[in-house]
C-alpha cells in the first residue's frame, strides 16, 4: 500500500509547489487565452512623397532621384477603459513642432484621444524630406496620419503585452576626447547602448503579434554621403530611403507574413552612429544595410519569439493602467530660452520618457538608473518636438560636434533630468503625492491634469 501512497504524496507536493497552470500561461495550437483591460489598434501608412526626383533630403542634405524603399508611419492607439493614448512613429528626421500640433489635432478628431496624450516620434532618418521645405508633402503626411489613426480606431482588440531585450552590433560612439577636446572618431571604447527593447501586443489568436514596438539606439545615417568623397557614393546616396529602421521593420513584418505592424522608436542616439570606417566614416552600400536591418530585425524576432513561451506568458500583466504626464519646460539656451516638451507615458509596467531632440546616449543610462526598479523604462528621443542636439554638461566641457551645434547651455541637462523625474513620479504612482486620497491632493491632481489637457488644445 505504501508503494502507491508515496508517489501520490510526491505528486501532490510537486503540484502544490509548481506555478498554477491556466489557459493564459500555455500556448495550444498556436493560441493562448488573453484576459486584460487593455485595447489597442494599429495601422501603418506609406508617407513617401508622390514626387521624389529632385527633392533635397534633410539630415545629410543631397538631391535624390528615386526611392529605394518606402517611408512609413505607424499609429498605435491604447485604451485602458478609462484613459486613451496614442503613439505615432515616422521614418522622418524629426518630429517638427508645427507638424506635431497639427497631427495631434487630426488624430484626436478621428479617435477621441486627448491631444496631450499623443506621442509623436521620429526615427531620425537622414534620407527623407523636410517638413517646412516640402509643405505640400507635409499636408499629405498629416492627412495620412489621420487616416491611419481612423483605421487603427476601427480595429481595436483586447491584448496583453510581452516584453524582451536583445542587442545589435552595428552602432558605435562617434566621439573621442584627445588632449582635452572632442574629435570625430569611431570610438569602440566610448559609451554605447546596443540593447534592443521590444514590446509585442497579442490578442492570443495566434503567435503573430497584433503590433510590435522596437526601440534601439543608433543614427539612421547609413545611406548618406561619403565623407571626403569616399566610395561607394562620393556624391551621396541618390535615393530616398527609410534607412536601417525601415529595413528592420520590413524584416520583422516579413517574418510574420505581413500580418503584424512593426513600429520603430529611436533612443538616445545623439552621439551613436553606424560603424562604417572611412574619412572618418563612409556611406553604406546594400551589403551594409542588409547587415544592419537583419541584425536589428533578427534581434527583435528573437525577443518576440521568447516572449510567448509559457514561462514568459506567466509573467504578463492582466491590468494595464495608462497614465500620461507632460510639460513644456523652459531650457537655458545660448541665444535665449528654448521651449521643449517632455512627456512620461506609462502603460502598465512600461514607462516611456521622451525628449524633443537628439539626446546623447548618457541621458538614457542616467534616466534609467534614476527610475531603478520602479518601472521598465524606455527613453525616447526625437519626440514631440525638434530642438536639435541635447548634449550632456560634461560634453560641453570638451566641445565637439554635438555640444557645439546644440542651442542649449550645459545647465539644460540637470533641468531635463529633474523634470522627467518629476513626470515619472506622477505616472508611476508610487510617491505619496501621486496616490493620496486627501481631498486637497485629489483636487490638486485634478486641476493639474485639466490644465495639461487644456494647454495642448489648438
């Protein structure tokens, strides 16, 4: 009798100690149960100008004669049942202030998302048109963003979010301090962030995600001009292109048979560029762009695949609260005050912190360290504005391209980091002021939120 009792007891103990097994934790026949308060909708649209020949692209300025691959924009809508938000990504060099204002207004009209809760971010592509220089195209861009938002709103579904990280190998720091001054140099010993952060939004109906958000850190300037007339394109790459972010998005979407939408967000890439040695670096060719696109795309696909294993599914949240805080701050500039919008957008455990220009890579590290274990931070540059380089105070002491080109003074760094920390406090909700139920605190928070929403209305 005891021969049968012992295995039974052991089995009972194993079952008791093992994580509970539910439909949300296992994939069966390529499907898994999804229970969540979060709805998302996504749509992408081609934003390549109708007329390209003779257009001067911005970034590394040159006249192009055709299109290598399309420029695209993506709109991701999020709704937790109480709060709505939206993320817009574009294969452009920047998120220009007048374009952001107009895009927010049109997207809000189509979706009901408050304008203050809409993040508009650019990949920082150096091979696309400028907004002011091409106002006809700019009007088309706004119309296409509105159409994409309308489509996304019409196809929202309940999802959960999977998260993963991997890395890329094509980025490198482009600054080196020699004899007390910064020079342009491919510097493998300089600070760099090769991490790729990946979010997948799943409805559980298949192993193909509804939407993918990838975040990486590197200038999209593979296809530019060859410095000092170096090959392969001494006069500049002659075609419009979305550079490596476009190549990576296409790679991810191809892996999933065109049944998902991949969106790219740029990190703190102010001093990080492709590792293409030259004088001091060269323009890319087709082999180079395949290397970068497949390196990033492969990293994203690896992270996506791991994020739907049963162990990772067990880690997913079932409640995703959306909280948004933003503020237009006055920063000390070399020729007078500079206005810039900072934003904190939290979706469940994921915290997006944005800056309106080109932050150097150290900003990402410092902000992440400040957030510590309070949230999963994703620091986004080139979003909700375009004030140019955002150099660190240390960089200003040795000079070089980024701080010399910046319109900001060194003192701007401390203000940016402090204000983003304060915005993070408001949305993370783990400081007393952010969750106090005292009537005066409730009244204060309600007044602040009302003022924020009102301030962004046209």
